C-alpha cells in the first residue's frame, strides 16, 4: 500500500505549541499540543517538541519528509527566531537546530503569516486575494496578503501591526517601546485595560476580588457574559483602539477583508461590536462598507496547515 506523503506543521505560540502531521491537502491527520513555556529555556521547549513529534509519528514509524514552523519573530530568509517578543529565548537558529535534531529539511515563517497561508489555502480566505490577518492571542500577530502573495519585506519580517504606536501611555511593550497596539489589543492588553479601569473608577466588579496575576482574558469574558460592567467596558476599549488602527490599515491597503483568529475572538460581540463601530467611525467615506470582517474557525489551527504548506511548495516560495 502506498504511504501518504506527510509533513510536520508546527505552530509555536506564546502560550501553547501545536504539532501536526499534515498531508499535501492541508488535512491534519494527527496533532499534539503542549505548553510552550516561553519563559523557560529553549532546550526545555525542544525536549517537549521531541516528545510531541515522537507521539504523532509513533516513535518514527511514520516519516514526515520535512517540517514547516510558524513562530513569533521568525525570519524566513535565515531560519532564525529573531528575539521573539514574550519569549525568553533570545535569538535562536531554529531551522538549523531542528534539522540537526530530526534529520529533515525545516522552513520557518512568522506564525501569523503561517496562519494567513493556511486560511488562504484551506480556510476562510480561500477566494481572497487581498486581506489582512490579525491573530489576537497572548500578543497580537498580523500578516498582509496582496494580490494573493504574502507581504514579507526584504528579510521576511514585514507586517508587524502589533508594534505600531497607538497611544501616548505608560504601557511598555515587551519589545521595549511604549504604547504599542499589542499592549491594548491582545489577551495581555485586555488584562492591562482591566487593571487600569479598576484603578481609575469605583465601578462594582467581581474583578476587584482578584490580583493582576490572577486575571486572564477568559475570566474577563465570562464576567462580561454575566453583566459585569467593567469587564464589558474593557472589551469595548480594546475593540475601539484596535478599530482605530485598522481603519488606517484599510485606507493604506484597501483589503477585501480583515480576518481575525486567536483565542480573544471567542469574546464575540463584546469585542467585535465596538471594533466594527470604531472602524466605520474612522474610515474614509470611500472605504465604508467595502471590507468584510471574518472570524477564523477556532476548531482548526490553520497556522499548522499553513506552516506545513511551506514545505509542500516545491518551488519554496511563500504563495
């Protein structure tokens, strides 16, 4: 019986890493997830990765021919992770280390770009040629597709909307700058907004019972569902700031759609109603009602299939 040709698709996130065994049609045949533990040494991550790969390949019985990796700060030209934000690893020769460890070719790309590739080939963006992908997770990832191609810049690092300065504030980003979009529009940014709201007003809120370290985005969402006014206000502010920025992006790029992925999208209308209102309020008239707002299917990690698609491309181009 002919063996199915498979590749590894790996999505390294700030919170979790997913490793998939993917066929040429983007179908994920098996998947393993583990905690990235981005604050721990890189060698510990590699040990966890090795275990996950052993599980999905049945200790080497299945032999993927190559691996594609999506990761924050990934430089597709050099194969390095360039000191990714929210990670303690510094700069890492990821492709080289993995090739030596697993004995297969490895290509790397920014994680948000991997997600955009997956969506364009297999998901919500299947028929789109011009769109912006926003991943709202621990931080904010983004990628830009124009005429069906990734905008990569001269060394593969283009499209970092999360590090556009959007406010004069005291919010220091993990990149070292002050007032980056990521410090407002992300899971961590939402929690920072909650903490500021708690300190600025006297609104009754269940959130007052928790320390900053105990508050997380899922908790804020659940309290918003229960009518907590401060939790609802935190989502409103998050959506408003993000919408202001995206209105400028729309004016610059004229996309067909903005496609949202990541855990924070589960907040639904608490986030997207103020976001859409903010976009429309700040758009030029000629762009109003021209851009679709799409939400990725959170049951599928398109970053895994998108990363794998890198190595199924025989010409090596990120199309």
